[in-house]
């Protein structure tokens, strides 16, 4: 059995894995780094898979996280199309799916997650689609060019982006959402209403409170029967009901898993319950200072920030603290950006004019608590303004939200003035 040694073994050639390798070199870490990835492709960005990549004609080379020669240039070894099958955290060895073994001093588990499956919709079956990998995206793209209608199960960010792209390509689209409003867990009701208008204005048949009872997948298409007794049919179906973190490897290695969110429990340095073993990205669960709770985030920003924490810990360098969670989505002609998290008791104020589902509009919704701290900010086509607000949100600096919403008063000045009134903001 072949064997090799490395200093840092990175399991998973995705956003967190690739970013951690790059950050290690940024910090001047001189040791050997090996990235083992189950997919064949070099590490690539997933956000375009439901956006430009699905709508356009690009290839994986267009969305690589680092250019093709980057790893060789940085002295990072990559082993692609191979999975890590088991980890011995005491003996610091890993067994790979090709039978090889590798020893390591530090190990990062950055295994992401898998699309949550819907009963009756077998992954890989004809007319059935999930969207997590480049292979999924290319298969879905091809199907969208062959067919005329799509049924999307799940009205979350991913499902809505797929429906938006489908409409751009001229397909008719139906979205089935089991909740009574869109993005109810992450958006205030006003934004859900605005989004519903935008979705419907784009010609999507949006069904809220729609619970799927049974699917009939046949050679010509798909028919879903809803709990209401109604049936809806389409040429194809895309299931987009969320993600299951990939923690099997960690579980088998005996690492602590968070009982509620299912992520690999890590400390502030992203170290797991086993010394020298780290976890980052969609598969990890960490106490987040902004939320003051242990959470598992599924976002590009989180994968990158945690990767940097891991690299700093391994390289023995100081690390920047985590900042307020940030997420974006492009859909129906609008760019949505969300900073912070919704918590009970926030009062929302609007800067700008939302209109009714007008995706050309530009506005901010600011969720403030009683102390005047903005804990949740949503920007529609206003990413620049959100960036101006970021120091205020990250530091939880109290402000006057009504004054911030006075469109006649420049936002940058308002933010500066609020920060100046509270000279040493700290996360608490
Ligand atoms: C379609 C889509 C659109 C998205 N859009 C947005 C967006 O607009 N904004 C945003 O903030 N976020 C978005 N995200 C989320 C963001 O891309 C993820 O949060 C991010 O990719 C997580 O990075 P990760 O490294 O944790 O996991 P991943 O990038 O998923 O990488 C994990 C890798 O590990 C590999 N792996 C798993 N197990 C093993 C093993 N045992 N051995 C070896 N390799 C293994 C997997 O094959 C995978 O390649 C989107 C995600 C998807 C799928």
C-alpha cells in the first residue's frame, strides 16, 4: 500500500480547503500541504453554478478559485478524484479511497455538504436534478436547453435562483414552497412580500403553503401531487430544499458533532475535539461572536473566514476575528445582500424606495434592536451602501436608524458620525 507524509492534509478541494491552502502560504507557512478532493475538478466557486454558469456557456475553468498553475506555484500538492475514507486522529494518518495512506501533523476537514434529497426524487434519475457540483450544473444546464418547463421544489435562495435562470432561458417555472412566505427564516415579512412580487412579475408560478405528497417521475416529465390534492406537472424537476453537512468522516473518527445543527464542533480557532484536527466551511459548527451562539453557516464568506482562522492557527499567526455573517444572491434582475442575522424584536426601517417587486429599485432594509444596533441589514441593488454600513453592523455600534434612513443625508457621513460617537466598539 502506497504511503506518503504531509504536514497539512486538507480534506476537500472546495472553497474552504482551497482558501486555507492559499492562506497558509500567505502566512508564510513553509510545510508540505496536500489537498485531497473527491471531485475531479480543481477547486471552483459554487455561487455561479446557479447563476451565470447555469445561464451561460462557461466551463469549470471560468470559475476556478485560483488559476490552474496556482497550486504548483505555491507548492501545494493536489490529489483530485480521490476521497479520504478514514481518519485516525490519534495516529495522525488517513486512508484514501485509492488505498493509499498518508500521515499528517495537522488536518483540515473541509468536506462541505450534499444536497438534501426529497423522497421520491432519486438523485441522478432522468428528469430529476439537484444542484451542488459543477457536474450537477452542467447536467441541469443541458436539460434546461432541451426542455420547456421546470418544477422547483423549495423556494429558498437556490430554488429561486434556478427559477430565475429558467425564466431567463425562456422556460416556464413553478416554485413549490412549503412555508407561507419566501425566505421566512432569514428575511423580514416586508422583504418576503417584495420578493414574491418580483418572482410573480417574472412569470413564475409561485405556490406558497405547497406541501408535496407524491412525485410521479416518468419518461416524459414529472407530476407532483400536493397535499391540497392539486397536481402540477413539468418536463423536469429541481429539488432545492437545503444541504446536509458532510460529517461522516468526522463522525467515524470520533469527533464531536453539534447535536442540533449537525456540524463538526470547533473552537474559536476552528479546532475540533481532536487536537491538530480542524474543520471549516459548510460542515463546521462554531460559536459566532456576532450571534453569540454556536451556528453552522453555509456561505462563501464563512468558508473563507474560517479557512483563514485555520491557516492562522496552524501557522502560529494572529487571526482576524469573524465578522457579521454576509450572504448574497442574484435573482430576477436584482442583487440581494444580507449582513447580520434576524433576531426576534428587530424593527425594520427602509432607506430608499422598494416599490412592488421592482427589481430595478435600490433600497436598504435595516433591522435595529431597542439599543439602536443594526443586527440585520438587507440591500437590494445597494451593495455599495451595505459595505458602508458594515463597520457599524460588525461592531454593533448604536445609531439612530431613522436618521440612517434619511435618503437626503449621505450614508457614509452618518456611519462615520455614529462610529465617532462610540470610539472603541467591540463585538459582544
Ligand atoms: C449552487 C450554489 C450556489 C451558491 N450560491 C451562493 C451565494 O450566492 N452566496 C454565498 O454566500 N454562498 C453561496 N453558496 C454556498 C457556498 O458556495 C458554500 O457555502 C461554499 O462552497 C462552502 O465551501 P466548503 O469548502 O465548506 O464546501 P464545498 O465548496 O462544497 O467543498 C467541499 C468539497 O469537499 C469534497 N469532499 C467531501 N467529502 C470528501 C472526502 N471524504 N474526501 C475528499 N473530498 C471530499 C466535496 O466533493 C467538495 O468538493 C452556493 C452554493 C451552491 C451549491
